[in-house]
C-alpha cells in the first residue's frame, strides 16, 4: 500500500546524509569528548565543529550554544533556570506543553504567569504582551512557529518589548528551525530552543542558544560539560547528527525547497477546501493571510471527529495528526484551537497536515484522492452528523 507521511511536525525521518555523518561516532570515534587522549580529542573536535554549525543556524557565537536533549529540555531550562519566587512570567496559551506544564510547576513556587491568548488567526498580538508587563516580569517566552497551525509569531516585535522592559526573552523555535531563517540577534532573544528530530535529525538531541551573560541555572549539575550550563557526557553522535541536519536545513532555506513545499501545501489545502464543510484554522486574519511556515495546514471538517478521521486515513496509508502529536492519546481537544476560539466540536473535527520537506506532487495527489473518499464515508456514519455526539 502507498504510504504518505504528512506528520512532519510530530517528527521527521533522518536524511541519509545525517545517518552517514553520525555513523563513525558510534564505533570507531567513540571517545568521551572530555578525555584528553586521542579518542577524546577526536570526539571533542566533532562537538566543536557541530557547535560552529549551530552558531551559524542561530547567528550567535559558538560559546552561546548549549547542546541538550531537545525542545522540552530547552524550554524547561529557560523557565526553571531563570524564574524565582516572586517573579512574573509572560507566555501564550498556545505554547507547547513543555512551556505550559513548566509554568504550572513554577506556580507552586510563587511565580505568577500571564497567558496571552491569540486572535482567531492564531497570531499573538505583541501589544497584548506589552500590556501584560509588570515591574516583576523577568521572562517572556513565545514560540516562533506554532506546531499545530504553523502560524509564525511576531518575535522580533516581542524582542523589542522585552528589551524595553529589561525582561529576558525565550523563543521556542522547535517548529521554526529549518522552515524559516533563525537570527537570535534580530529576534532580540536571550534564549532559543531547537530540536533535531523536527528537522530530519536524531531524536533526543537539541540545542539551546544562551546569550552571553544570561544568568541561567543549569537543570542538570555534575561535570563541567557545556561550560557548566548542562552536565552530562555529550551525546557525540547525536550532536553530529543535529549539526548535519541543521546544515542541510540551512541549504533548504537557500535553494528552492521551501518555496516548492509551500506550493505543495497550498495545492493540498485548496484541494481539501473544495470539499463542503471544511475550512482552515488560523492562517487568515479576515481576508489577509498571516505568516506561517511552508509545510503546515490545519483544517476542520464539519460533521467529523478527528480521531476517527486520523484512523481512517491511516488505514488508507496517510499519516496525519488530529491536534498536537505530542498529546496523542489525549482525548481533550487541542488547547491551541480552543484558544483561537474554535468550539470543542470544531476543534475535535480538525486535522493537521504537516509535509516533510521531501514531499512530492504524487504524495499530494494521493492524499487529495483519499481524503474526499474518507470524508464522504465517515460523514455517512458520523455521530456528529446524526446529532448523537455528546
Ligand atoms: N516545542 C514545540 C513547539 C514542539 O512542537 C515540540 C515537540 O513537538 C517541543 C517543543 C518538544 O520538543 P522535543 O520533542 O524535542 O522535546
């Protein structure tokens, strides 16, 4: 059976070049990057080269790159590493749970959080951030691209607001990296999280940009790795794979790849919207498009229930996600779509299509053939259509 994977925002496969780059570091170059002998120095040199590549990705200096285990760790480090009792924290209600649950935990330690809601378009209004500032505001955290809608947030404006308020600014760029150009200097942030597995790198590896002088307390203590900002023997193959994935991602931003991907996503979206009772969640502010990453579209299907739809598409060889993949298994509708003002039924009736950068015309054609069949079939069975869904 044909299989088309359109769940890139959940995770991506390693590219062959990434696998090849990592291979020697499992066996022949297995050294501990902290050892002073030959094997150790070989590993150290690989980590140093990778740090230079990540510095290029972020547009920062190599000393400002901290390797870690991925997006969750970067997000947690920003919050647990900077906030103290009595501080005020500003974030948005559409962040990943790595931010939201960390804020919940800090509430038990005397940190007050203001959650800013987006507009119906999925866009955060930077004026709302400005109005939320208090004298105690120590940290602002806003994602670059939303994982469910792909909407790009106005981080540069928020960076200016943070600067004027003398607050630290963290950006969760996990869904933006590789899809739009990162530039931590232009964004005006102090911290920025990325994760390898969202850009064709290995799972469990990521990096955090930490601007020089940012007084971050490490989450993990022990050895003096990563300039005492993250203890633990470096995952050398993972770091090398992350760097290769970052390098390839930067090339994709410069060649045709991302433009072609946006055209494929648009064709998919237009094709699906030709079905009755469908619409895009976010991405439009009235009749004006809002900026979003090239690979994502989030679509509601009237009279359908997302989970049944995901399963029916899976049986036809198409992998998509209803709500955030990081919450798969949860029955609650997406907190992002609810925050954008969708009612629970419509939020539950929504699917996220997120294309890999290797997506093809043939894959889009296949999905455009299968989706109408599945929608028609499910609508004839739908308890929502029958009015029997609670
Ligand atoms: N932030 C965002 C926006 C995400 O989409 C994800 C994963 O889906 C994460 C953070 C967590 O990243 P990781 O899976 O590397 O822990």
